[in-house]
C-alpha cells in the first residue's frame, strides 16, 4: 500500500494492536499528520460521513454494540445512540485490539484472560524465500524443477534466559540457581584458611568432590565469614559446604542449600555419597515424570 490514510475504529476502552493492524492491511503503519485537505476532524472522527478513499477498519468489539457514542466528523459534535447495522449497514469486522486483563478467552468464552509482563527468551522468524532468492540459492525438487528453499530463523537468548530464571528463582540476597542449570553444583567455603586444619580439610573436600564428578567451586580467600557468605549468595550455587574451626570442633562439615530450606552436618570422612545423593534428589525434583 501507499502512504494513504487508514482509520481504525474500536471500542473506546481498547487500544489498537499495531501488529494486528499491520498484518491485516499488509503495510507498515505510523501516526498520521492530519491536514485540512484530508477532510477529517481530529477529536471528533466517527465511522459515518467519512470522505471517500480512506481505508476503514472495524474491530470485532463493535459487532455487538447497539447504542453508542461516536464522533460526527464535525467540530464539537457527536452521534448518540448509534447502531452499526442500522447506520452503517454491512461492514467487515476484524480483530485489531490489544488483549486486556479480564477479556474474553476465544476458547472458553469466559472473562478469563490475564495480562502480565514477560521476558522474550527465544524467537522464531519465518523468512520465506527472501534471502535464498537474493543469493540465487536453489535445489532440485522431486519433480525435477529448481526451487528456492524456505528459510527460518530460530534463536534463544542466553542472557535473557538467565534473567528469566533469576526473575522467578531468587531472594533478597541474589539468585537461587536450579541445580540443573547452575554454573556449579556445590560451593566449598573455607573460613579462616590460615588455620592449617581448615586448609587441609577444605582442600580434601574440594579434591574429593572433583574426583567424584561433582561440579564444585572453592572459595579459600582470607576474608570474613560475612563477606564470603554474601558473595556465595550472589553466586547462587545450590549447595554449600562450610569448613571452619567451629565445624571441625564437632568433626563435621556444614552442608546447606542456597535457599536455606535444608541444613545438615556431614562427616569429613564420608561426605561424598551424601552430597551426590542430595544433588540427585534436587535434580529429580526438577525433572518431569514420563
């Protein structure tokens, strides 16, 4: 289409969905700059008495209205008690309105539509033959004729996927990564590494977990417990093993989940099986049954 005028009419409490309108008329749309020669009256535009040559689109929301107010295409005038069938005759109705909260579901017919904000984590575009034709890319079909392949574009945004996970799995201190996609399964926190016993046990815990195939990160910085735990919360690793003088006094490793829903003491001599069992339990909880 050329840059001619298109007027879309819909119920006053709705907004035009520009994508629907664009697909309907098969052209890009933009706000019009109204000039006197167009023959329309901004603020008082209505479906009756419009100049010829204007593309007019009616939304489905008008189909069941029997008496409503509309502009009269004259400054400071409106029609009252307007009826689509009586005053305009047979017109075509299309879906060009944005969905609204409380709207009618087209499947069940009830006011059950809810609207919420989301994150686009992937997309699919049908490219048709636009690019294969431009590259003169062809194939020989079964009927022995040359044809242009139809292309599609598929993408998943890793950064957006991370953002969507953090949106639903987090607390005030940072993300809580589901164990199936976490960068590490376990974080080993060694408090007061200047203590030779703490260093020895923490190093052994780290090495034993690596040998057992556990994805593990080791924090052995000489910093306070508060800073180390705050950083651990920001990393969001699902499981944490704390080695400190206090835990070793009772011959134990402190084993906790990032969401604080689970806490236990493990033996420094036989902890690997318990850690792997907890990992498998958390994976099973996220895995749908067949």
